[in-house]
């Protein structure tokens, strides 16, 4: 079959436009995927930083408890040191989700360079295990009272903030310390 030259004009242009549109679609799809992957990586970094900051606060709080020689320190809510009395019906504890509580009634745990805010912690002294029903924590026999020993029980709460200041991580633990 013989084709004339006039019938073949423009076919190369049409084929090259189809290839160009296909390559453009592939390029746009890969740009969109890269943008999504970058956002997911940023979120993972934010999550990791928040958790590290919250854990840093918790460790600092436990170090503070371990180093304290008296429970008399736990009467200053402006420092994040609170005493919980089981017989006080007016005590509701701090509002952990209120940002002003962390600004006005907590202690800074340390310094993280990338964090929007530095990690902070609060400690609640729940009392001695034998004196306060709130301190009688016993999970699977773990908190069983030992003969002749009195343990003071504390609840530490820490708040870690990510890079942007829009997300927070809260971590809480109970800590028991033998009274001297």
C-alpha cells in the first residue's frame, strides 16, 4: 500500500502530543506522591518529637521526686507541685488540656532545640499508701504493701509539644517512693 506524502503530514505531531501529555501526567502524579510522602514524614517527625519531649518531662519529674527529701514541697500549685487529699471534695486536679495550666502551674523539664515549647510536667502527691485511698494503687499485685515500709505515691503528668505548637502529647505515670 502506498501512502501519499500529504496523508502523512501531522501524524508525527499527534503522536508527539500524546507522548507529551502522558509524560506530563506521570510527572504530575509523581509530584503529588512526593508531596504526600513529605507531609507524612513531617507528621512522623512531629509525633516523635512530641513523644520524646513528654518522656523527657516524665523522667525529669521522677528525678525530682527521687531527689526530694520532704513532701512539704507539694503545696505550691504555681510550681506544678500539688497535694491530693482524699477527704477534700473540692479537689478536681489540674485541667491537663488547658494551655494556661501548663504555662502557670508546671515546671520546665529541659530544653529541646526543635520544640515549639519546652517540655513541662506536674506532680501530684497522692499521699502515703496507708493514709490515702487514692494512693492505694494495686495493679496485679504490683503495689502490694510491704511489711514495715511506707510508700509515698505520686502521679506525674508531662506535656510534650511538637514543632508547630498545634499538637501535644500527654504522658502520665505513677511513682512510689519509700519514706525514710
